[in-house]
């Protein structure tokens, strides 16, 4: 038997109703915040991610699904959403519209990594990008949107971790990198192999290492916020003021750095104990230089990505609300003669055109079996049609919950169901 690839998901009808519920809430919140949906290709030129995310990052070096097409061009299945969206903004000149641009997406992404609870090789993400504004008010608004989503879904135990990693001016992140390297140098031999390779290229990534040894080494490392330039410090201070004014609780976590080279200034992550050991729900940050990295104009931006599988896991773990799968309002049972079946099919079509969820027999069942099936699928009403009913253009409508029965004409059926 052919099976699905390792690390991919089958989202079955019993679960898809959960996904639709969460996605509907996402869309409504985005609408209230003024974000419009954008959809981008599933694969892009590999160079987009190499230049945008950084060719030394773990994702680019180890986790991308890259292939060469018949004309020897290199393409990659999208490992995230931000670079794709900014590429689209540039290519379609969306920055010529009124700024800031507010965009959101719900998409599948692909990374080759070890599958585990809440993490798959094809994973689903909800992300937003706000492009064109530098104000820390925007940073606060982006974090606020995620906070609103968690509250609407009823996911508690949310920790909002924020940090600033500064900018690329000489007196900011480059200065901090030198100070950090000096701190790490005496422990260099004890770093894991991955962090040894990061030491020269991107030492701040060592702060985010999951190795226990590296965690102990960086526990007392110099903190970004103590060495950033005046502009970045003011930006971070104002962000905290705006978050407090919105009633949003947060934690300043100096070890939050995020994994891609395009991040600047504000970075943040969302975690919840409701998910389990792997408690991250997602995160994001500001990327004021990304547009220029991939060949576009100077366009500041900020956004986040949240794992939909993790969000649904959190809801399941806390026994959160999910709607039930829709059940038919009415099942029209037809006796074996062709005229009754024709009438049933016509009535079902009429009902469906009026947005009534209606079903009839597609399996050549007996009347007894049809009644059992109607009960099994949870139909509220059953309407039985035979020769007599076709001739008189009326039949008995039975309420399967109360057993109440009433004779209802074919032309009156929709009005009767609307009561």
C-alpha cells in the first residue's frame, strides 16, 4: 500500500472542522485589524531564501526541499512565508499603494526535519506581514493581533517573550557581536559543533541553541538590550509602553534572537504550556532590511508566523471548544419507484439552492435502511416520498428528535424547515 510521505499530515473530515473553525476566527480578526489575504506560490527561486533568510542559517543549509527543473533552474518549496510575501510586494509594486501594507496568509510550508508532536515536514502556518512603517506602534499592533487570537480561542498560559537584537549600524549589533564573541571565546571548545560554525558568521544564534551545554554557557552572556544604539533602545522602550497601554503582559527574554538573518530590532516568540514539552506556538520580528536583501527598495516590515497544528493541539489539550461537523437538516427518503427518486433528487436540489443541507439516497437502499442511515448521519428531519406523495405533491415530515410528524406540501417544505 502506498502511504503518505513521512512528516506529512492527512487532515481528515473529523478534524478539518477544527481547522476551519480556527481559520474562520483568524480571518475575522485579520479583517478587524485591516489585514488583507495574500497567496503566493508554493515554490520559489532558491536564491530568494538563500539571500533573504541567510545562506548560513540552519533552514537554508539543512532543511530546505530544493530541486532542479528541466531547464536546470533551482527552486525550493517555501520553508516560510515572509520572504515570499516581500518578493510579491516588490514584484507587484504593492509598495506604491497606501502604506502600511497589511497582509496575512494561511499556507503550508516545508522543512526537512525530524517529525515530532506538533511539528511536521509539511506544516501549516498563519502569518501576517505589515510593510512600510517603522513605528514601534506597529510592532505592538502585530503582537496585539496574536494576543487577540489566543484570547478568542481561549488558549491560556500564553507567554509573550520579547527582545531587541538591534540594527546593523556599527555602534549597534556589530558592536554587540564583538562583545559576545569575546565572552564566548573562552568557552569555544565546549560549544556544540553547530555553534562553533556560528561563532564567526552569526554568534547571536548561539544564544538560541537548544543544547544544554550551550544554554549553560550563554546563561550569563551580555544582553542585546544593554548594547544597542540609542535609536534601537528608544524603539524597544516605546514598544513596551504601547504593550502595557494595551494591557498585554510580556517577558523581556534576552535569549530570543530568531533564526533568520533578516531580523532587526524587535523579535518575539509566543509559548504556551498547553502545547506540551515543545511549547512554542510561533514568533516573528522586524525585518527592515529584507526588501533590499532580495533586490527591492528600502521597505521596513514586521510580521510573525504561528503554527496552526500547535494551536489546534493546544486547544485539544485544554479541552477547548470546537464545533461539531455539520449534520443534514433533512433527509428525503424515496421508495423504489423511479418517479419518487426523481422527485427526491429535484427537491434536494431545490433545498440546497436555498442553502439547506439536504441528503437523499445514493446507494439504492431499502426504505428501512434509508431510515437507519438518516439517523446515523444525524438528520433532524426525514421526508418520505412514494407514488401517493408524488401524485398529491405532499408528504409526511418527521422530526427525528421529537418523533413529531406533520404533512407538508412540496412547495411548503423550505418555509416549514425555516421555522
